[in-house]
C-alpha cells in the first residue's frame, strides 16, 4: 500500500475513534454535570418564584399641561402621551421544612421600572415559628396591614387602580416597619380561620429615604378568612385600626370644634404645637361575599 493511502486510512480510523470517544466522554460529562451540579442547583432554587407584569397606557387630556392625580401632571405643551403606569418584577424565595412542607422563611423583592425611574416596592424577610406554625414575623419594606384594598394584589382587583381613599390615606401602600402575624398554618387547623396582624411602621412610606421624626404608626388588622355559607356562598371580612401621626412643623393645629351649633374644623395657633404629634387615627371595616356559579 502506498504511503498516501496508508496515511489516509490511519487518519480515517483515528478520526472515527476520536468522534466515538468524544461522544462517550460528552455523555459521561453530562451525566456528572446533571448529578453533581445541576440537580443540587435546582434543588436549592426550586422554591424561587419570579413573576411580573407591564401596564402601558395612552392618556388624552382636555387641555395642555393638565393636572393628573396618578402618573404625574402633563407637560406644559402636551395633552396626550404614552406612558408606563406600572412595570413590575417580583422574586419570592420560600424555604420550607422537609418534614411537614410548611414555610420556614420567605424573602420577597419587587421593584417598579418605568420611564419615571426605578423604585423598590417590596423588600422584606418573613420568618415563621417552626414549632406550632402559628406565628410569623415580618420586617423591612412591605404593605401596611390596613383594610382590604390596600393589601389586595392587582392580579385580584376588579380594576387596575385602587380607590382614591386608599391612594390618599396609604400612598404607595408600603412602609418600613416590623409586624407580628398570628395565622395557623397547621393542616389540621379548625375551619374557622382567623388572621391577626400587629405592626409598627415609620409612617412616611416611600415619600422619603429615612424616618424624619420619632413617631411611629401602630397598625393592626383582624381578619376572618373565607367561611363557606351553604354550597354557593363564602363570607370573609376584617376590622382595622390605625394610630399614628407626624411631627407638627407649624404652630397651627386644626381640630374638630363647634361654632354656632355647627361642627367644623377650628384652627388653634400656639408655639407649643411645634414638635408635637399631629395625630392620624383611622378605623376600618370590610366584608366580602363571594358567589360560586360553577
């Protein structure tokens, strides 16, 4: 056999052997990767949930530079615009016990990114009591536990926007604070299920980067979770209480008074009012009736 033919035969055999060997080693490496790297990685992040949504919109106003409650005022020479009302991305990481599959800790991070900038909406840690699974402790930035609509996610609301009352009393819904919650997670719990939230918060919400006074807001909510009434109806509801306030920056204080038999706001002027607490006290009650028509 001539030398060129001999070299060609050798290269062909060598290449075939190399391909088979590489194929075998590739499969072997993939098996190791899946067993030693991928599966432990997936087990570590199997409780990671990522969700989000985007809400674009187009607005038309009656005049240029029109005032707008949410989304900001129109520009001086504009009466229509495209904009992002919301663009949210949320990540939840839940640790649970291997024995009972009940939660141990929850970390949540959510931010809103629009043409107006990027803002954090949620960033909190929730630790669950591991023995009887009745209590949890939440700390950092999260929704205030007041009323029904403030805590209700946009995925479950009938309309994208909350009511004007909620937007005025609880702007951006969130605040920095700590909260203790009673809610039984035991699978053998009673049918009548109650949830009780008690927390203290800075009070300024997301309007400032730090707390500007020494006063804290006390907020609590007692919730009756869904109770079946017959075959088609379920009932739920809650009672809420808010007691807080801000530092009085001026000497003028408005209180409810009576003049000429009429109850009106009366202004009291005193230098002693400066630095005192301007109280905010709210009471809330809500009830929901759901009808199943499946």
